[in-house]
């Protein structure tokens, strides 16, 4: 097997435990035999602090994924999403939710292969909004699956935990009243909670057909305000096409939410607040995925606080 440790050669992961490795590969072998996959080449393993992925070479490649303990919910979430919104996600071949293991189909090329233009981003955001709106009634079920709770009322607590880890805690604590005000204003607009991917960029989106896209890699996900997802997506689109595309893409996404009676100006204000506050949901994701990995160059959750700026 080829082993790729990327920029983290010193990271300690489950892959380094012979007993874990034997058990995981035994499960993989059994599931491949069950679904009749014929291997055509050497397996390739990607080891990172947040996951272990094994690519199985076949007529259509198959992927085994084991998430970090803080992302173990991803396996059960992926299985549930395939039942609830199959048109928007990959359907796993097999899942061991208790151990956080999944066996997934290839699903096609990543969006970044195109690369995407503004038209593709509009389709992506429109379809992602469809997914989120379909999951609004599933919030309690998502929480029972173990998806972390980053709903707006939880954000001040996430902020407090992150501030304690900074060397400028006194200065950052002064932001708390303003942050609480942003949370109250965002809640008052009334957009319901849903699933937030929390890291939705063109490497986490697959081209499922002409004008159709599939969303995957849910290890950073939270239950929270749906507009939290805009942060990473719009930043990536702006990197590719310039900041002038952001308003157009945001409006394409927000249009779906006008069906609930919200006005576009109110939704734009909610999106502005959500993008700011989603720095905290990113901080929460880093904390659970990399609790002891700052020495490896993995982002510290307190770093997200440095991006908080006053808003109107």
C-alpha cells in the first residue's frame, strides 16, 4: 500500500495502531467481498490528523473513510442523508456508525476539476439551499446522530471557550456584548436551523451530471444557522472570480429562503451576520477535530476570533 501523510508526518493517528489497522482493513475486505468489488491495483492510503482514507482501485474506485473521534458522527450522518436527500449526497455502500467508518462510491469528479465559473456556483448554491431546506424538519434527528450543536444560542459559549485559549483574552472578551447582540439579531430574523457543512468549497462538491452536484465530506458539519455555510463557499468563489461575484452568488442562494416569507433585504442582513458568526462554528470544528494538534500546524480555534470585526 502507498501511504501519504502529507504535511503531517509526525501526526499520531489510528492508522499507527496495528490492531486498529487490522480491524479496519478486515472490515473493508469483508464489505468489498459483499458488494463484489474486484480490485485492480495497489491501495492508496491518505493519513491526516482528521481522517484516514483508503482508495481501493477498481473499475469505479471505492473509498474507505475513518474520521477522527470528533467527526465520528459523519458515518451515521452520511447514511441518514442518503435516506433523506439522496439526490444531493453520496449513498454509502456500507457504514459502521459506532466506529465512524464508511465505504463510499467514487461519485465523479470534484467541482474544482472544471474549474467552476459563476454559473456553476449559482447552481451549487441553489441546490445546497434545497438540501438544507429539506433538512429543517430533521434538526432533532441530526442532533441525535451526534452532529454537534452550533445553533445560535450556543455561540457565546463557543466564544468563551475559545477566548480562554488566547493570549489576549481580556481584549477579546470585550467583543462579547457585541457578539451576543449579533446572535439576538440573527435569531430575530427567524430563518430556521438546519445542517451546516462548515467547509463547503469546490473540493467538497462532486459533479453528478450536467448542472447537478453532490455534497460530501461532512466531518466539519454542525447543526446551526443554514447561512453559516456561506463563509467558506463565498470566500472560495471570490478567490477564483473576484469579490464582485459575491453579492450575485449570495442572492442566488438566499432566493430559496424567500419562500418562507422573508424579504431579500432581511435575508441579506442575516447572511452578513451569519458569515461573521460562522467564524465561531469553524472554531468549534477545529477544537473537536484537532484537540491536541496545534504543534502540527493545524489551525487553533482561537485563530477564528481574530477574524471577528464590528458590523453595523
